[in-house]
């Protein structure tokens, strides 16, 4: 347990946004055990709220809704300790997390919280590290943490850390369904290895991403191609997820998919009205559902000097 210091000043409260993967292709296993992939990371306006309270010493993370998340292995805790050690910071922080992003859902909640902690502590501890320095720390915390340092829409390759930010169509909304249980990402990748899945790197999706990168704007046709290579494996073990996807498609979604390795399933809807109606129906049926919009622009909170 960390020795807690005295409070040192006003708290700083801000949001950590979730992401969905607009398509995901696994290209192969690498020598370091990770997998090369191609995906589009899209921030959405489903968020956790984090309050950072500067203290004289120690790192403490509180999450009253989910006390299990409070240990030193919490990514926010690790981010803070890494930063303090790396930059010789002599002060502390208490972070209070109000969780709305489901955990273990492929929505990047823990990663987004951690990236936000890096950005905010860089600011309130007066470190002044560059984006590039933070990027290195972020990648040590997890493959998708670097993306959350600069929210928006990005085509991601490598482990998920080679990022090309693009503009994205804004006139859609998403319904995200959480089935009430998590899916273990490491398990999903090992299942992919075990089944020696075919490589899909020459498909239309990859071509669309190449065009999007070149134009700096995500091609509209992306929604027709948002297949996710984890789906066959994850749906086999959790058939309810396949049914949730069908439910969204039969309710007017123009496309639907697993996010990351799951467990969340999302549907894409034109405009907001249909999504609102469908959401009501799903909630009446007892399904945990959120309606979200894409965050299409880099929401610069002034924490980086770009
Ligand atoms: O990077 P992160 O800690 O989020 O990854 C969790 C697990 O997912 C890794 O231990 C690894 O098994 C798997 N993974 C992978 N290839 C990636 C990302 C994650 O194999 N590109």
C-alpha cells in the first residue's frame, strides 16, 4: 500500500473516451508474441470520468463502483508510477475513477483511462514531456494506449500503435451492446493462433484503408467491410454475441460487429433517430445498451503543445 500524502491543490476532472474498432484484421503472429493487425480505432462519446487530486506523495486509485479495479495493477496506477519514476517526480496523486465504459469489452476503457492519466499528470506534475516521450510509456502499458493519447479516428497497424489519424464520417451513430461478461484478449489471440486462421491481408478492407490513408479521410464504404477476424472464434465460445449482432442488423443497423476481441457488439445507424428508438427497445428487453456518436475531431484539451 502506498503511503498517502496530503492534498496539495484543486482537483482536475476530465473524461476518458471509449473506442470501437471499425473492422479488424489479424495479419499474423510476430516473433515477440504479439500480432500484427489492421484496424480503425474510432473514439466514441461513451466515457469514464477521472478526477486527479494532487497530493504530497504516493499513488492511489479509487473506483467505488468496481473496487476490484483499485489495485496497483490498475493501468492508471501503473501509468502514474511509471511517470513518477521515469521523470523523478516527488509528488503524489489520488485518482478517482467513475466507470461507465464496461470492463473487458474491447472498448479500450482501461487503456483510455491510462492514456488520460499520462496526459493529465504530465500537466499537473509539471513534467512537460513531449508526445513522443509519452508514446513510449503508453506502449509499455498496452498496445492500444498510444491511440488514446490523441483521441479521434485512426487507422492502426503493427501491434496497434502505428497510427494514421484521419477524418471520419460524422453522420452516423452507434449502439453498443454489452453482454454482461468480459472476453479475455490474450485468450482470443491464442485461439486465433491455435486455429491457424487464414490471412486476410489482401481483402477489400485493407484496400479501403490504404485509400483512406492516402486521402486523409475514412472512405464511406468502410461500413460494408467492418468484419472482425475475432468474430468466428469468439462467437463460437459465446453464441449470445452472434445473436446480439443479428438483433442489431434486424433492427436497421447498416452494419454490426464485435469491437476488438469483444465482448461488446456495436451497430452502425444512419443519423440518430433510428438508433434512439432501437435503444429503447433493447433496454426494455433487458440488454445493457448505449447510444454513441463518433468523436470525429481531435478534442484538444490543451494538454499537448502540438
Ligand atoms: O498490449 P496488451 O497488453 O493490451 O495486449 C494484451 C494481450 O493481447 C497480449 O498479452 C497479447 O497476448 C495480445 N495481443 C497480441 N497482439 C496485439 C495486441 C495484443 O497478441 N497486437
